[in-house]
């Protein structure tokens, strides 16, 4: 079967031939439909993130997949069922408490591998196998967009953790600011507007009009904030202090400036993964502001099965026009390299391995 | 009646004569028993914090009080009942949503006054009045230590908010680090050891032995961490990464270093109120570490009635030897100035206005 793999640091993925996998006990065989491409894939391709499976020279990419069960292999799944796989798996040494309680997203480094990212092949191949417990069923009508379930689940987790941090008091958030107008930022903005029903939302980017992401932001009813004119810490003066900030830029100064963008009792969810970077901070101001106004910052990574299930429900509530505008390209295997191209006109892409 | 008041910046409090207050509708008259002294009082005395009541030249100090109801004045209280007053009151303009829902601790600046600190006289006088809703009853056997209820309530709130931030997953904290060996740090350490039953606790200070606070730390079963030998960020290497950090130093670098001291999935509660201070931070590392290990930072200030009620229960569970060692001096009005003296032998002091 064909697969899309990358040699670390090679700079671009290649199409390779691999044996079709055979499901072991408790595993199903899945025929891959579509696999999304995101920033993490680009970091793996560039060699900035990720790890090869032991003894392998290439990593099969892909962690945002949707497929159809080809062989249930004695599991509770049914042939023809549409499924989305979760990403983390137990490490070579075997399972651990995090997987046992269904919270692999809370496992620390070394206690997991990530399919398509760290130490295990991903889903960008015509078939893949997975233990049935890591396959989440989705309705057939969502099959074409099923590759959005994984990124949505990342934000479902971030919302759960951030909102939990405000559960010790009566918190009624009305305004939210998304930092970053990439595909995850735009998906999150749509969730906040259309599903979580925030009254006022903002999305920060650094693009000139005309721009497809600014069009999406405004069509959602949100306000575009140009970071070149309005730094994050000046959002309160230019617009308003917000109850919730969602950081999806990986720009380390944003984590610090988030505290200033927040209204009293607000929370910032941090999701970016920057490299080390030393800079000057008014740490006294930051600390004082967090304390005197009861502010919180919550770092969050990955997601678990329950958050994938929430994501399926969320995906079904996003308007068609939004997903149409968000997904700027779905490419067959013969033109898979187009799915990895970047540019201001590209928002979200996927590779199609098969159609229903 | 006699009261202890301060002229902002005068550097020391003075004994003044004031008219005995008369309770208004819904208010009770309370005869003051004891009022504790803490770091905030010293900041108000030094002129670094606090605000005079409108039109006044002096502020009556004191926000950690216990008293006995002298005149219930038609409220549900009874004469002779032992009560502890909460600290925040609605501002001159009238009440607001935070007070209406019993969460004045979540009110932003301008939406409250604080008795003995910001814009309203405190409790260091022979009598004070208060709306009955802000008076929390305590058992008579706790009367002598009732001035500890307010500081304990500050930590009850911090625990509630910090633990809420970890409620979206299965969190079983075992280890905690308290930054600061002042009276609030030691009270919090005792709560973590004796009431919240953490398995392993640490307390950071910068003192040489022999020292009464180190003796208390070790008698509690905790480990003393000398910050001159082991900076906060090196606690994981020297001891262990901890599940919970409680910051009570007001030293801004500690807020940043807390992220490094935390174990994966841990939370830091920030309570100090530093002045602005610019310094160099590895913001990229900080941000990345919070995200990849699901860490949280929660700022928290003040406390509400429910947390005072929890504090009464907590106080009843603290060992007698601990409160005996913690309270190094209770001084009558004729020697009130001794209660404001500081030094390595002083841990917690109070002024006694009357005894039962």
C-alpha cells in the first residue's frame, strides 16, 4: 500500500510503498479516507519536532485521520463504520496509569508515543490498524470532514481545562480572544462563536486584506485584530479586556501578554510550543495582576477519547459555509504534495486516500 | 473607645480615641477580642498599600479579627456569640453583583472597600459594627485563635481555585511546596500536612538555623528548603518536582520559577503582590513547559464567607502545639506596639482588646 512518509530533516514528505498492516488481537483494520495536515506535520517535516519509530528510517505522517472499518477483527466495531483514531498510544514498555484511566493526554513525556509525530507511524497510508478503544465512531454524514475531529478535540480539552479553572466561582464569560488565525485558531473561533456562544470574539493575526482568514473571521461575526497595529497587551485599550484568551501561535511573548489582555477573573489557555527564548518581562506587574484580579493561565496539550466525542458533536454544529471556506484543498495521492504547500491562500488541507 | 490607627507613611501606628460606633439597621455591635497583625498591615503602615476612608486623616488598622456580639440589634445573631468578620464591603456607591452573589473576593478594583486596608476602617478598636451577613460564627473554644480564621480563609480560597483548575482530570496530588515561611506560609504548610494530608511537603525560606520557623516546618514533618542553596527552579533536582506550589513571598521571580518546580499536571497558586520589576525570563521555555506538561498558574486574592466557614473547620483541626508555636505574642492595648515589631523570633502576633 502507499503511504506518505518523511525522513527527519529531509524537508519534504515522499510517497513510499509499505506492507498493508494486519490487525492484532483487539485491533481493527481501517481503510483511510482522509488525513488532515497541520502545523505539527510541518514541524515534523522540518525536523523541529517528532521522533522516528525505533529502527525505522522514515516516519509515516498524519495524526488527523478519518477512515472506514475494513475488518473489525472480532472487536465491537462493524465493517463500514466511520471512525476517527485518537493519537497517543502506550509506549513500547507497555501501558500505564494514564492510559488505564482514559487520560493519555495527561501522560508526561516518555509515557506515550504519538502516531505520526513521536515514535510511531501515523495514519497517512491506505490502511492502518488500531486497538478498537482508540477508534471513535462518527456519523457517516461527517465522514468528509472527519479529519477536523482531532484538531477540534484539542480545543475541547483546552476549553474543559480552562473553564474548570474558573469553576470555583460564578463565571459567565462573554468575550474571547483567539491568538492566531491558522486553521486551529479559526476552528476555535468558530467553536466559540457558533457552539459555545460567546457574545463577542476577536481573532489576532498579522495579515493584510484581502485575506481569506480575515474574511472567515468577519463572516463568523468576530473582530480581526492586526497584531502589527494592536499588540496583545493593548487589546483592552483598543477593544476590551476579554474573559478568555486561547493562544495558538507558539509565540512566547503572547503567553506573557495574555495576562494583560484578560479581564478580571479571566483565564488564558496556552497551546503553542515555542523554542527557548529569553526576553525582558515586567514579572512584578504580571504576578501582581494575576493575583489582584484572580487570573489564571492553563497549559494544555493533546486530547482524550471523551474530548474526541465532544468534538464530533461540535463538528456537526459548525455551519457548512465555514467548513467550506476553511478547507481550501483536499488532494488525492497523485497530487499529495499540494496538501503540504503553504501560503496566505492556504487555510486547511487534507490528503484523500479513498472516498466512500 | 481606643483604636489603633495609622497615618499613611507615618511608619508606625498610634493609639487614638474614637467614638464607639452605633450599629445601623441589619448591623450588630461587636466587642473586639483579638486582632492579628500580618504583612499587609506592615505594608499599610509603611505606606506601600492601602487607602484612607474618604475625609479621614487616619485609617484604623486590622482585618484579622475575632469578637463577641455585644448588641445583636435585631439581627439573627445572639449576644455573646463569638464572630469573625469578613474583610470586603461594598463601595460607597452601593452593592454590586459580586456582593449579591456572595463572592466579593472576585470583585475587581473599585468594586469593593477592605476594612483596615482600602477605604474603610478596620477592626483594631474596642468595638466595631458590621452587617450580620459579614459576621461568621465560630465555636467559643476557638475564640482565642479566631484571628487566624481570616488568613486561613485566604488559603482555603487559593486551594479551591487551584484544585478546581485540576478538576477536568483525575488529579491525586501528593507533594506540595510552600514558598515563604512567614505566618501565612506556615499556616498553609500546616493545612497541607494536617488537614489536606499531602504526603510530602516542603517550605522555602532564607534563614539560618536555629530559627523558630524552621523548627515549626520540621515539627510539621515538612522539609525546609533554603532558597540561598536551592532556588525554586532547582527544587525538582534537589528534592522532587511537586504537584502543588503555594507562593506567599511576593517575590516576582518565584511566580516564574514555580512553573519549573511543578511536576507534570501540577498547579501553582500565586498570592504575593509584588511591585513592578523587569527581569530576563526564558519565556519560550516557560510557555513550552506549561503546554507540554499541562501546568497551570492561578492568581488568587481575598476570600468569601464560605471560605471563612471552611477556615473555622480547618482551624479546629490544627494541632495545639502548632498554634502555640505559631503565635509568638498576644499583646494588650498598653503594649500594642510590641505586636508590630518584626524580627526572626516573631512569627505571628495579635493585639488583645478584651478577653472573654
